[in-house]
C-alpha cells in the first residue's frame, strides 16, 4: 500500500466504524474501566509506619492480637 491508498483506507475505515456505531451494530464495551462501588470496602483508615526489621514479627503479632480482641495489651 502506498501513502495515498493507506490514507484513503483509514478514512473509509473510520467512516464505516462511525456508521456502524450510529446504526447500533457495534455496541460500546461495558467491560473494564472504573466503576462506582467497585473494590474492597474500607473498614477504617490506615497509615504506613516503618519499624526496624528486628521487631517486625512482634509488631505483626500485636496487630493480629488487636484485630482478634479489640484490645492492645503491651508488656506481656
């Protein structure tokens, strides 16, 4: 294809797509994209905290215990 015929092809293709959409022969896709209400619901706000690697497991255990009991018991 040379430049002239490819330009004509693209123009004809665009016009065909426009016609098919206007005649409702091509439906707009409703897949993907942002949707209201999609995703996991947030229970409470969170923040990012850095801690030394040496106490990471203890911090995670404390968080797990808090989630289970609703209480923070420090100094066991």
